[in-house]
């Protein structure tokens, strides 16, 4: 059954075309993902579908049975009510019905012979039950807990919650509503991995249709059956889920480029024939081909997306192998501990992901590492020659009154404007975009500008707090590639599972006040924790057993440190050896005996050191500490 139909709708702001003669239908069984780069018009389409904005041309027709639930991303003017009441207001029909039932019952207790009231009560009670009146409050509690709100916070007032928490509350209100068409605008932006997984399971069970704006690739893969992509004002429709969309989109692009190139070659050949023969013996043939040229339906050229970016991350001076040492650290605020007994090391070139539920202590860890808050106990030591940069998910480094260009120029006031604009272009800010005020940018554009500021000056250790929030899929892929090629070190808090699997080689999991380390990406962590989730009988541990366990943990840490240090030394020496061999064979003149001899001697030294290191590495790899 069709819930909604849009016919030839168009919308533009100033000179920018957002939607151009777009038509589609949505049925009660649809599970649709809406994708496209930042600022392309996805939220505008939602506003039109919800009736909050009118298209310039065209019509949107909603069936009588269509009920849309939609909450915008930003909710700054919420009433001073409790979280539970805010979400429950999504079923105002049930609240009103319950109030009327209560009023009638109180009235009949005093006027039992009022037949009209009895009849009205007899009509309301079964209707209230049929529409879920006796279970909806329980369902709201389930939704709130699934989205990461502990039960004791359900009666806190909305004014006390952060912006991200208010967005989660808005999502809870949409899920609790009575609508049969959900419009979900970036629902995972403020969810941790556990809540995102819960939402995936919830949507899999719902009988409602939904349209989701999202850049979370793992989430889209788990929740949608069709993809709609907005590009240059047009909607392109793909069936078969997100993974199939990626394959089909690439194939469509390849075929378009192939057919366009073939047609252009044919057109040039015909035009050349006409030019050479219009005044010669083959005039009639030339005139015929000219008519044919005028009738050809020209294939439009492949459109280059102006948002295409080529982020390159440069490392500053070479640091020592040991980047960071954290020993017996207790993290928290004041005397209140959030995470205890934190011990880990980080080495040059490592990419580490930090995950855990909202409020588990991830941001506390990052702020302690950058010195914003002091640890309650323990020691945090940076290695030598380590230059640290920090990406704040709140984007506090941006001045809303400055332009994009000036935001970057303030970092390097003596730089030429061409250099600044060229750097901004890597992040998708081209042409007039450079002169936009920060306050007018979309969430994704602000994130990219903050990344540009972070990466303008090279550093060798970057700490990221949710770098992919609001970034579109293309931008996330560009950032992933840049991080993969970056030879510095990164510590990254993220809830994007695909991003973590693409970038990190270790996971720090913060849960129940403890930090646990997993030597692999997110999929490895998921595999291990799924196995560990099987309940095991509890065994009482003596003090001696605990001390033995602690000593073994220290041995494991020392052994791992030796392994990594040895591998780094081998890698450095192999790089130097390759450079020396290239100099000996290609760069040092054969007549420069002194320089050649020095290079050959150094080559012998490195080869001897490598032999020793290979033996050491082999011995270390054989050691197993259980």
C-alpha cells in the first residue's frame, strides 16, 4: 500500500538547485537509506515530506492512513519537562484517552447511574487496550534504556541533558510514536555502538516503513533494503541493500564514462568528416552526416563532485619508538573515579580505537592524555619528540563569526591566500565556499573545517574524539585513506564500526570502570567479546592468585613492549639499508671512493645488527605467557 507519493517536486535556495523534478513513492514495506554528500539536500527532502516546507513546484500526496513521525536533528527549545514525559508525548492520543478514562471513572464513582458516561467508558476502555495503552509506558522505558538512558535518569528534566542526549531523546520520541512512516535524520550520530546495535535490532522487528539519512555504513548495511542517492538535484534509485548499491553505483559510473567517451570519439570523427568534405566531392555524404549529428541525443559528461577531497596527513619530526606510557592511572573528576587501573603503551605508527558506552570514560581518558584534567593517581608520560594534536567532537576551536578562509588563515597569518585556499580545497572547500561564515556551515562542513585546522601544521600523534560525526560517506572514506597512509600515531574514539575496522589495529574497550585491550580491529573485538559473553562460573580468587595474575599481566606487557620495539628497530634498519643500497648502486659516484667505502661499511654494520635482531625477534615470538 502506498503511503506517500511525490510528483515532479523541485526546490532551490538562491541559485543552488536542491531538487530538480524528482518523483517517487513510498509504500508501507519500504526500508530506505537516503545518502549523498553534506549539504546536498537530504534534510530539505525530509522537511518537504513531513510538510514543514513546501516545494517550489510539484506535489506531495499523503494517503489517509499515512502518519509521519519526524524529529529534526537540533532540539534547542524543549519544554521544562522530564525525559519520560517528553517521549510519552509522542502518544498524546493515549495520554488524552487515559485522562478521559480516569475522569469518567471518578465521575461514575459518584454518579453510578449516568448511562451516557457508562457508554462512553465502555467505548474507550477496549480502544485504549487495542492501541497499546496498557503497554506503551513499558515500551518507552525499553526504548530509553536501549538508547543508553539509565532508568534512574528517566525522570530527569530535559533542561539538564546535553545536546547529544536531547538528540537521542528525540529519536526515542520518534520510535515511540504512532506513525507508520519514520523519517530518521542521522539517528546514530550520538549513539554508542551498543545503542546502535540495539536500534538495528529494533528496526528489524518494526512493522513501520522508514527512510533513514545516515553515513554509518555498517548501520545502513544492517537496516535498509533500498538506497536513494541525491546527486546534482536528482534522485538515483538502487535496490538490494547498501553493499549492492556500492557495487552498482561504481558500475553505473564506469558505464557512463565509457559510453560518454565512445560517443565523443564518434562525434569528433563525424565532425572531422564534415569539415573535410563539405566543399568537396562528398558534399552530400557530409550534409547527411551533419543532419545525423544534429539528431544525436548527447550523453551528458560525467559530473565531477565538487566535494571530492584529497586529504593528506603529514607527520612532523620523527618521534622515538615509545610514544606514550600510562601506568596505574585512575581517571575521573575530583575524587570520583571513572576508570581505574589503566595501564598501556603506544608505539610509533600505531592506530588505536577507543570504544565504550556513552559516559563510560572515553572523553575523560582523552582529556587526561592532553593534560586538560589531571589523573587522580598514576603517571602519564609522553615519549621524546612527540607533537600532540587533539580533535574535539564539540568543535570548540571554530569561531562562528569568522569565514572559512579566515579560520585557517589565523593559524598562519603570513601565508599567501593561494596556499590557504589550496589547502582548504583538499577538504572540499572550493570557490565561494571559502568565504562562507562558519555559523552558516552544515554539521559535516564544520567537522571538515575543524579537521583542516587540526592537520594544517604537521604533528606525529593525533588524538581524535569522534572525527566522523556528521561526515558523509565519501568524506569518511577519504579520512580513512588518509589515516591508513599517515605514518604517525593515532588514538581515536569512534562509534563507526566500519571506520574502526578500516583504520585501527588495536581496540581499547572501556567498560565498568576498566580498560581492556584487544590486539585487532573492531571485528576482532566483537568476535572475542561474543565468545567471552558466554557466562562462566565464578571462582573465588585468593590474594596470592590475584598477585600472580597481576605479575603475569606485567610480564605480558613487558614482552609485548619488547616485541614491538624489536619490530620497529628492524623496520627502521631495513629502510636505511634499502636507501644505502640505492646510494651505492645509483647515487654515489664510482670515483668517490671515500663516500662509497663509508656507505659499504655502514651497510655491513646494519646487516650484522639485523641478523642479531632477527634472532631476537624469533626468540620473542616463540615465548608464550599464558
